[in-house]
């Protein structure tokens, strides 16, 4: 059950484009992380351009205001799954959303079952509800 935070620059994409972005992200997670289709937890945040600073770290490319930052909180994924996910995001977001590789930033934060509560102040993975 990945939880995904997607950060973009405000006003650069229409609601339809943001929905498409979310749809592609979900498809990649289904294909590479074996996420269930209806296991979709995404939060979009839009920022003013001056609120987002992502400088070149020596890789030789610059970012634009089309930047998409994807933070994925997920448990139990190995290196190969993550590498496949990064590749799929790069390919599919460019093909299906027109996002250039220099404007894609992805971070995966691993966690465990005890790190989740889906509501009511209960840890459903630990209580057996999930």
C-alpha cells in the first residue's frame, strides 16, 4: 500500500493533467510494486515557484517549473523493484504526460506495518483489520 505525495508548481497543469499524472503513477506502482489496483493513496500539493528549490547536484541538468516530485511511502520493496519503478516512471511519464526526465524527482521512504493507521486511531495492519 504505497502512499504517494506528488508536488508540482502551481498553475503549470490543469486538473485533467494532474489526474492523468496520478493515473500514470498508479499504473506504474501496480506494474512494478505489485500494488492492488484500488489501493490508491495520493495527495497532490501545488507550490509557488519560489517555494520549490531543487538545484543541480552535479549531474549536469537543470530543472524547470514543470518539476514533479514524487514521494512514495511503502513497505517491503527490494532494490530491483525500485529500479524497475524508477525506469517505468521516467519512460511512462514522458510518453503519457510529456514530463521530461530532468523534471522528475522520486524518493522512496520505506516503512513497516506498524507505521500505518488508516483511521480511527487504530493500526489496522497490527489489529488484523487488514
